[in-house]
C-alpha cells in the first residue's frame, strides 16, 4: 500500500471513530435528560417484525433512544416487564370529528382505551369543507388524540351542485377543484369519497379522477367508500376496480375503505377481490384497503334500502315520492331487493332514531311483529318521519379473515364518539382495535400479533405519509401504547355497546400520558396534523 493510500485509510478510520464518539456522546447526553424511561418491555416496533426486549427513552414529545438503558435514570420510569410496547394506533377511517369538537367528548377516552392516538376524519366524502374552520373547532377545547383531515368530495359536490343527479358543468367542476385545492393547501392528507351515498353516487368516475388529480399534486391519497359493496348497482368487483382506475389515472395511493363483501350475493368474492388488487399492485398501482374487525356494518336505513334515484333532491323530496302511489311502488320494489341483499329484516338493527328512541336496539323484524305490519311498510313509515341509523349483520367470517390477512390492509374503526348511553351504536366505536387483537390474534390466530400491530401503526403512517409516527424508533414522536396482551379485551357488544375496552396500561400522546397505570388522564395533548 503506498503512502497516499495509507494516509487516506487513516483519515477514513479516524473519521468513523469520531462519528461514533459523537453519536455515543449524543445518546449519553439524551439519556442524562430523559423525561420518561420505559424499562424491559417487549417492543413491537410497528414494522411487522417479531417483538424484542428493549428500553425506550422519551424526551419531550420524542423517542430519543431505544436499547439497553439499565444504568440510565429519568424523571419518570415505567416498569414494562411482561407488557408490549408499540406505537400508538392510527385509525384511518374515523367519524370522530364532530365528537372531538364537543368539550365533553374531546378528551377521547373511548379511543385512548383502545390504544388509538391518531384518527383520520372526514371519511366517505362527508364532513367539513372549510378545514381551517374545522381545525379551530377541534382545538377549541383541546384534543385527546391527534387528528388528520381529509377533503370530503360529497360535501363539496353538495355545496356546488346540491343533490342533483347530473354531471357538473365546466364552471362547477372548476369550483370543486378549487375547493379540493384549498383543502390540500390547508393541510389535508387527501380526498375522501363515498359514491355509494348520495350525492357522491351521482358523480362519474371521471369526475373523481379529476378531483383526485388535484390531491395527487400535493402528495395526497384517495380513499373511498366504494360505489357498491354488494350487487346493488355495478357490483363489488367493478367498484373495487373503479378505485384502482382512479389511483392509476391520478397517480396516487387509492384506498378501498372498510373493505368487505356485503350480503349473501357476494359472499366468498373476497378471493377474487384480493387477486384483482394484487394484480394492480404488480402493475405498479398503489392500492390499499382498511377494515374494521366485525361481521356487521353500520349505515342509514335509507342508504341500505332506498335506491339512489329516489334520494335526488334530499330527504324531503324522497318523502314526497313515497306519497305518490306509483313512485312508492317502484321504490318499494327496489327496497325489497335491497333488503334481500342485506339478508332480511332480522339482520337490520336500529342504532338511533330521533323521532322514537324506543326502537333503538330492536331489529326491523322485531318492529314488524310488534306492529303487525310488513317489514317494508314499517321501514317506509320510519323513513317518512326521519332517518334511522342501523347496524346490518351481513358479512361472512371467511371473507373477513381473507381481507384481514393481506399485507396491504390497515385497521380502522369506522366509528365515532357518542355520549355514553346515547342510542345503541355499533360496538366498533368502543372496541375495534382491542377486538382485532383479542379475537383475531389471540383467539382465532387468523393473523400474528406483529402483523396486527403493523396494520394499526407503521402501515397507515406510511400510506398517509404521517411524519415521524408509526414506529418505535429514535427520533419518532412518542405516541406509544403499552398493553397487557392477556388483558386486552373489547367489552362493547351489539346490545350493550357503551362499554370501554380494557388492557391498555399506559398510553402516551405526543410524549404525555393520556392513560397511566390504567387510569385515564384528560391531558388533551393531541394535535391537528398537517400534511
């Protein structure tokens, strides 16, 4: 080796040693000033890798060191022996927006009890258009969890076109694009749509592509309550293909939200849907899904049974159509077919109904027998006076398993925050994330624990591009869930849903305790995240 090479070699070695010393010094300095030390936990880091033992050091709102910190002290210490330490869970489809604006609910205890530290709101194309105004309302009373906003297509369409079943003219299309653009500039993470619902159902695929293209320019995603989850209109397969087409044409990640095969006509179609998504991904199209871990869905009775053409113009227009004998007959014929798709009147349970709360918790079959009237006549009578919310038992366990087992499937609740004791809501409001761990990991072994945690943490953080979240790693934000696997349990049921989940021993949001030693702390350190 010549003299020049020897000198270069020495310089490189010296530089490496210096760099190592600086890194060690930085770690030691961080260790000396830790706010919190989590000792001896089983780390599920969010990547999907198996757990490993390590200590975690937190300073301010950041994880500053992960490793063997046996000789390190901190202002506060948690003994996590026997417990799992994971990133805080991210609910990518949440209707918690209105609840989080309520001072009585914005502490978000039902979410934190599930280990959820961040939620994505304004799904299905619904929610506020003015995201800055919504942000102010969210922050007014403080937030128990972090919130990411979406731009809602359905709300924008109703604002610009109303409930008309027609295509936008060029000026209206430009106005909708400007509203999406404004939402993205205000920090939205993407565009949500609900072409199953009106007025989103009145939009063409091309309309959705053009608006998704605006979100794509900001690096956003497109998430959709697809046009058909059964065989109502275009069919489940074509509805999934529509999301794939939008993602392909707009060149952005597309998400089939709360993926399912709804009703007997499409049971077992999950294998075909999985194959279609896999084929699209092999072509280079970014397609993902999210899913709540239940065999029952929740929606409105009108959305479940009434044909979309009958909804044009809104609820008052629908009621007038039902008063016309000839039109009523056409609507009733369609409703009969839709009830069959849902599996019958005994699979429809009422969760809320303002005109008469006594029906909440009962099935459509129960009411039919009580009132000695045909099920559809009871349904029409209810719709004429209000807009009933329902739980619909219409999925098959094998399909739930198959969708859940895919590497591209995230976890969601599709739930919200409601006052304790109000109505008979879907239990997913209180138990979606613990249920997935308890039922599908521990009891059924349908997926591994590390796979479940990845679907709740790093995968959604990567898909939505959440900076510095979703992993237990140095430099990441300290959203952390520490849980006892043996104790994790969802207590909410379909008849008694207002039950908090168990098993989360400690939960941190942005480095501050929201749950400590299983006790809720109403610190409200959540933030409105900006893309």
